[in-house]
């Protein structure tokens, strides 16, 4: 894959995993609503860190 595609996948996979964590917690731990909190926190974190990583890659020369 090209470097640009590898970068895009690295950010996207992390964002999908945090959403999946919240969905699975809701489904399998319905009796424990707080089980969704870690996935929700990491969803927010991935939006912040994803923007930082994208900015870093944008300023870096293509390999």
C-alpha cells in the first residue's frame, strides 16, 4: 500500500475499535451501563489524537 493509505488505515482502525467497544459493552453488559464509558472516552480520545496524527502526517514529507 502507499504511505497515504497506510496512514489512513492506522487512524480509521483505532476509531472503529473504540466505537465497537461501546457497542459490544451495550450489547453484552446491558445490566452495567457504566461499561460503555471506557469506549466512549476512547472515542473522544481517538478524535483528538487522530487530528494530531493527521496534522503530523500532513507536515511530514511523503516517503
